[in-house]
C-alpha cells in the first residue's frame, strides 16, 4: 500500500533509505509532489521495460488532473516502456502531448494511433545524447524511483536505470520516490558512467561485459531534490510469456545455427555476449541455452527477464550486463528472494552504455530481436502494422543489430491464424535495412543472408523461412519481378504492397 | 606509360621503392602477375573512390581473358569504388561474379542491373569485419598499389587505404603494383591501425581527428609478396563536379543552419569534425565554408576531394582524417605539387577506422550526405532508382549518419527536369530509416526533424523542402492519409508508391 508520507510519518525505519537527515524535510505525499508538475513541462522519468519507473507521483498527478480538469500537456521522456501507472494513467487522463522513446502500453498505443499523442520512436542509444546535446526540449522535472538516497543526495536506483542519469543531470527539479518494497540489497548492482559531450568524449573503457567502470549511485545532490515520496508500490511487470511450439522450433533452429557457427570456427565455443529482446522466442532461446552444451556464456543486453535469470541460475552464464531487470510478477518475487546470489552476476548500466554502438561492436554481441515482418530482400519492419499503425517501437534493436558480430531477427512465418505472411514482397515500413540484417529465423528454418546479393537473399529467404502456404506466391512474385524490372532488387511496384492491401480489404493475404 | 618490368628492367632507380634487394627477384610484368589469378578466386584490391587502386594487373588480366576466352568468375572485394581499369574492364570482360561493397562505374552498374553481377551493397565499416570474422569467402589474392615496399616487406600505400590492411592480412598471395607516378613523399600520411576480433578487441584510442595511432605502412612481410609490378598509370579520378545554382542554394541553407546551431549553443564555434560525401553539393558546402566566418575546423571523413583540399589550403581547416584522397585530375596534379604542405594535414586511415561507429559517435561528426529521394516521414533512399535499379551504393553514409552528432541529407527538390520529385509519399527503397535522419536540406529550405513525430516531420518536410510544383500534391496525400489510416504514420498503401509508378509509365510524377 502506498504510504502517505508528510509530517505524520514514522521516519525511524527510513534511516537506511534517506541517509541525510535534512532530506526528511522534503518528504511529502505524492499529491504534494505532483504540484511541481505544470502544463507544458518536459518530464523525464526513471525506468525501462516496466521496471524501476515512478508510480505514486504519476498516479497522483493523473488523479489530480482528473479531479480538477486543469489543462495539462506534458512531454514524457523515459528509458523505454513504463507501467500502467504512467503510460496508462497519463494517456487516459489525456496529459501526454509527446512521448519518447518507446512504449508498450495498450492505452497509450491507442492514443498514438488515434493521433492524440505525438510519439517519437527512437533508437534507445540516441535518446540520452539528444538530451545531453540539448537537441530535445530540456527536462524540467525528473521523477525517479530509488532504493535510497545517499548522504550526499545521490540516488541508488531500483531495477531499471535507463536514462535516469541524464534526466537527473538536466532537470531543474528532481522528485524521488523511495520504494520500500525494493530491497536495499539492490545497492551495488548499478554501475553509473556518464559520457561527456563531443568534442570532449573519451573511450568507454569496457572490454568485457563484467567490467564495472562507474559509481553505484546516480549523481544528483541534495539541492536538486525538491520532494521525496515514500511508496511501496511494486512494478507491474509483464506476465511470463509462455513458450509456444512455434517459439520452440525457432529456438531450436537458432541453437543449431549457433552450433554450426562454432564448428565453422566463426564463433568461440562460449559464443560472444548475448543480447536478447523480449517475448516468447527470446525466452525459448535462453531456456534452450540452459539445456544446451554451451558454457561460460555472458550477456550484454538491455533487459533481463526470467529466462536470462534462469541462465544465470543454471550457471550457463556467468554474468549479465543490462540496463533493466524486468522479470514476470512471479519471477520478481523469486529474484528478490535470491538477490544475494544475483548481486555479483548482474550489472545495471545506463542505457547510454548498455546500448552504445561503441561497446556493442567492440564486444561483438550476438543480437537476437523480433521482426513484425520481413521482406524477400531482408528488410525488417519492427514497428508498424500495415505501414501506419504503431505497435511498440524500435527500442534498442537497431543499436545492437547494426553493431553485432551476428544479428538474428526472428518471427513466426505467419500471423493472425495464417492470414498474414510475416514474409512479404516489400515491408510496409523499414526499421532495419537490408544492410543490417544478417540472419532471419522462422519456425520453417534459417536464412543466412551474410554475403548475399539481394537476389540471392530472396531465394534463401523464400526457400528456408516462408510458410508453405505462401511460398508459391512469393516465388511467383519474385520471378515475375525479375522478368519485368531492373535486376538488382527486382520489384513490381504496383504489387509490392498488394499483400498488405489485400489483408486490409479481405482479412487475409491468401 | 606502363613499364614492362621483368629481368630487362633498370632497377637502379627503384632502390627507394623496393627496399629489400631480394624482392627484385619478384618483379615481373603485369601479364605474368595476372597468372596468379584463377577462376573462382576471391580478389581483394586496394583503393577507395577511384584512388589508390591497382591498374596494370587488372588490365592485364582483362586482356588475357579477352584473348584466351578462358572461364573466369571472380569475387571482387574493394574499399569502395574503383577506376575503369578494374570495375570497367572486368565488367566488360564478364569476369566479375560478385562485387562488394561499393561501385560507381557505369559499365559495372549496367551489369548489376542486368542481373549479370551479384552486387552486395554494404556499410563500408562492415566490410573489414565481415572479412576478419571469416564470414565472407576468404580473399585468395590481394592486389595492392603502393608507393614503396619496406625492407621488411611492408607496404606503403598510395592515396586510398580502404580495406587493404585486412585484405593483405587474409590473402595467401599479395601482388604489389609499385606506382612510380606516385610521389615518395606520400610516405608518412598513412596511419594503419588494425582491430582484433571480438572478444579481444580494445578501444580505438582516437579522441581527436588529428591523432596518429598506428604505423605508416600496411603489415605484409616479404614472404607473402608473390609478384611486384612496376607501373606509372595515374588514378582515373572523377572530373571536378561543377557547383551549380541548386547546389549553391543548398550550401547556403546548410551554412545558415549551422550558424544557427552555433548561436543556440548546440554546436561549438569551430563546429565538430566534418564528414562530407562527394559531388556538387558537398563541394558547394566545403567551398562555402572557405568563404565563411568559421575557423579551426577539422574533418573526419572517408574521402578528401578538391573542395576539402581547398578548405585545408585556405587554412579554415587544420586537418582532415580520411581513408582516401581523390581529387579531380587537375586537383591531383596540384595536390602532388603541394604535397609537402599537405603532409601533416592529412591522415590516411583504414576504412575500418575512418568509418567506425565508435569513433564517429565519440567525435560527434557533422555528417553531410546525399539522398536520391526522401519521403514525407524522413526515410531516405540513397541507392535504388524506382526501387529496383542500383545507382552506386550506400557507401559510408550509414556509418556516419546514425552515429553523427548532426546528420544532414541533401537533395535537389526535383530531378529529370522537374519530372521527378525527390520528396515522395513513400520512398521506393530505404537506406536510412526515420530513426537516423535528423535534417533534410533542399534548395527550397531546411527541415529539422529532430525531436519530431512522423506527422510533425511530414509537415516540416512538405512546408520547407518540397518544390512548389509538388507541394499541393504531397499535402493532399498526407491529409487524405491522415483521414483514412492509423495516425502514427498515415499512409494510403494503394497510393504510397504511385508517384514512382506514374513516372515509370508517363515519364513524369506530375
């Protein structure tokens, strides 16, 4: 239950959480803290993939606006997706004018697709620099969830670091939510390292995923903190995605492919640091690694979910570097019980570091991310349903995909009970170009596009990845395009998007 | 004139060029050297943007095949584009089966678009890793143009480093063309630094464009060298592109924009390291900088042309880091006369370093590259005419664009006497996604897309960059799309590519 805070509170149990006595003067209710937020402001919040985001103050603000009917249009910046207490409640209250860089909330998604919210879908490594470079409108207020505040007023984050460091640095005012439901034992997991702007930027000194290079706290200082709210609201993390049969087949295809790469001497026996997106396939692959012969694995990724915790538990992986820990509700309970086990096995970095091309390319990550649809030449759409409708966003997939040693995109070969082929003549939106996509895996098989020309790719994809229902249709398109067009990337523009159009008209691409 | 080499040559003048006496035994004619090349081989050649590529041996091979009629299908890897002695002569002889990662030759382009050559259009920073990681079929023979060979058998490159270091490292056999037309004074310009493969890769220690971090030679060793050919064939560099009125307007728009960014405190007074593509607009911008108030500029780029040499000459820029010097034929003569002046002002790096995301992002380059077409949501097509026909390739534009502090794409608002609008509802091919494109500049004006949602971008682009002839049509498309579709990225898929289709049918988008 949310504590009310204020002068009537018993502070004796908070000595470990608020380590500078003078800061107790700033403890207030969520409703009081929400008054620092005014119309037209830019709000930067902690959190990344429903984890570590503030809850009490955003809820209080939404409630206040609902009650008062006051005008409130905010720009909301975050690390990545937030829980319903922010994205959901604020979208419902109609107070988000602009949102960046990522979201997964159904209410907010609707507002975006109805044209009520301007949404900026960004590479997650770009957001912190857009902030630091002064390109985006300046953050006025940062709302940050914390385990504790140090004597000096620095912030010990909970389980999602995201962009908190740059937001806190830029904000005039910082509101801290001390979340007593989050164990103090989280302290020490964070490794905060901040980059200077060009031309003063130095190399990021990470050469292995397990290196710590920064501080365990986010620099802030007592003066910036204008309000402290005590809460015990737990993260509303995603429910555990069940691993379905399709995902198991995709996972098996990936593991077989990785084994082959090791045999060919193109990957070390213990692979290279793993980056994995979220969802059923990602879980299937990581669970698959638990049961595999691979050993001494490492992870350099942006989010740790149940399956990656399991990979650490089963000792297949030694370490995970991430910017967020975001297990299922059950997984979260288990994680917090076992926190001493995980403490030296997880490093929580700012997303500027977890997603930085410099580090991703140097370490040579194996990037595994999900595609919405893929075309026969290897372009990937990760974001837009039928070219216009935003699903979630590109997230960090581009940061990793382009800079990976090996980048794999996965998708079931069909969707909507077989009425959509995930492989089409031309994708309706491009998030990852033909230049960035190395391997495509469906439950049908693996298309290894590395070193292939567009025409060679088309045959590799059609032959190995497409569902049998759609294979003759795609082959027919490709052959007719080859006969009728210039032959570098043969297309019949009149038909290139016809599969999508047909689906929108008839409910099926067949 | 091409020297014939062999035992009848006068070696006395070559002591400075071939510094190990034993290597004189390997001097041979181009025709003799061409015999190391067999059917089905992978050939890696020096050179980048018609500069520093081998000429005598490729010509001899093409001639030999023409005479003998022997079967010859080669994979040809390079740094970037090559002169007609390779791409042209080999395409004409029909001996290129696969080509990567970039080309600009009209004969080769035709062969690609007629389906005779499989062309792999790659990010230029990806090629060296694809080679080192063992992903591409291995280089059998490297043919390398050199100023000289050291006592230890290491290679002093001429004016285009490109991928020579990784090709030489991987090849079993190295053929060196000593080009006596290239001044020995070039020695010292190259700075060769090679990366280890993950997981052993270290940070690249460049924090300023003027830092030298490697050797002045490409490591090779006497044993690998199987043939040395003496030649004096000059690079067939591109003729100077005249700066037309449209380019002047685009340049003026860019300079005004940069001045504004400095005033807003978002760029330092001396800007940040400049990366500039090639062609008329690039020249106009760099000449424009010569006449501007900017001072103490630096360049971190992949190719130095006449206009960047002029920027050094006029002392506006202190230094250019590049992988290639590729002036016009007149500019080349002038450059070689003034080589002592330029010697400490140009650093020639491998393209793995000149184009590395790690360095581009750390330095915070200002990237200026050309678009073929742009769409109203900010996606850029750099490569494919009407979706199928390859023009040149993406080159290094993606390496810089995504990692730049500021990335600008330029295009004239129309092409083909106004019958093509360079701004369309949906591009027919995507090389740079909406996530990577910050600023678009045409002769009409500047669209600053940073921080904007897709809808906001559409209005910014239509209002500021589109030619008046097409503005009402695009606005009409956008408005109707907004009414009929999901409103994140409104599209009417039936019409999205209709402008291209109309052009192909009628010769005009109007």
